[in-house]
């Protein structure tokens, strides 16, 4: 339903263990000031990159970061003592020069007392092609915690061991199995391919063209990217916040895994889109790319995978 403050409130029962959600149409900073301190176990978002998207007003990198500093100060306040912030960013480009936003954000997050636990690489196979530098194919997630006593459910995100039968070859445990029956600890650079979490880079497709989750949002979060953070860094019934919610991918990832969620966005059409996606999640019709789904590789016999005859003369 919608109340007088343009806040949409709902709840899931049965399958989703009575989880609640709120989608707020409004300014991020104004709404953060209304939240209680120490409330959310996870803040996860992809903030505006200051690259001139339709929902941004492009400004100098200095003004942009100053504004984000104020937002992060409030996010640190509303984060629970056991909570985490996952800040996913790419690069700011100005006249061909690359400014890696995670480098700038590190100092801001540290200034507000947060502690970096991992710098995670998200790699994707498709995107815009560059002509005067190598084409960018990754973004980063900065995972910060508020204290040293934080939620981390390692068993929920373990990956299959490559050599489960490996044993210690020396020392007091010689001859005993060296691994964990639940799998191994993934590294801070993950490759989510045929076998979930098996390699070392998060190779989750970005949401473009024929991706099953594609909406009108130009920079959309893949749901599976959020799910891994939700599973590892929150508990059932934890509260998750996305201060730049877009079309609600973080909210959906939270609800899908029995967490409560709040999202804020200033674009009404994105809020409307998020509400529609949540309703589809409820009735089982929302298209979601499964976390364990393999990334498509064309067959050598596919026409698009063959070297064009028109190019043969050019390479000889």
C-alpha cells in the first residue's frame, strides 16, 4: 500500500516468513535522517557514479564526493554494531581520464569509523567498448563493517572443494582430511560460473539486453550479486537497506532470502517498477537468473561465433 509520505509498505507471509519491506520515493539524505541509529544489519547499494545518467546531475568529482560523504556518515549511524556496508562502484570518467571510485570511497568510509574487510571484484563479460584504453569489464564492492564483531555466515557461502579428498601430508594431522565437509572459503575475488563460487572472480553477467532481469533502469543490480552478500552478512529477519534502490534488486534479494528490506529512490518510475517486480516475486512469475546458472558460451558452430569471411582478407 502507499501512505501519505509516498512510502510503499508491504509484507510477505508463509514462504517468506513474514518479511516486511518499505519502498520510499524521495531524497536519500532526507529519509536517512528519519531512521533510528544502529538498525540495519546490511547496507548494500550501487550509488550514482556521477557519469550523467538520467537520474543524476553531473558535477565535479569533488562536489560529488562531498555529497556522498554526508550520505555515508548517516549510513554509518543507522548501521547496527554487527552490520556491514557493501558499496559497489565502477569508475568516473572525465575527458578520457579514469578515476577509480573505490579508491576515493575508501578514505570516506574509513573516516566514519568503518573497517574494510574485503575489496571484491565483480567481473562481467560485456559492456561498452573503449577505443583509447582497454575496455572496462569489472567493478568493485567495498565491504566494510562497523565493528570487529560482525555477522559473517561463512557456511552459507562456502564453495565445493576442488580436492575434497586432500589430506595433511605432515605434522600432527598427517593423514587426516585437510578440508571442510561443507566446502572451502571463497576468496575475495570470485568467479561465479558453472559450479557456484568455484573460481576466483565474481563473473556475474551485468544486466544488459537479453538478461532475464532487464528493466528500463540503465545501471541495474543483478539480483544474484546482492544475494551472496545478503546470505553471508545477514541473518534471517535482519533488516537490509538500499539507499539508492533503483528498480529494487536489493529488496528482492533480501525478501527472497527471508530478510526485511528498505529501499529509497528519487525516481518514481523506478519505485513503480520495483513494486511490480516484488509482486511478481510474490506470485512466482519474476524472472531471476539463478545463482548457479552457467554463463552462456556460444557453440563453435554458431554463426556469431565463426570468424566472418569478410575479415579473412584483412588479417592475411
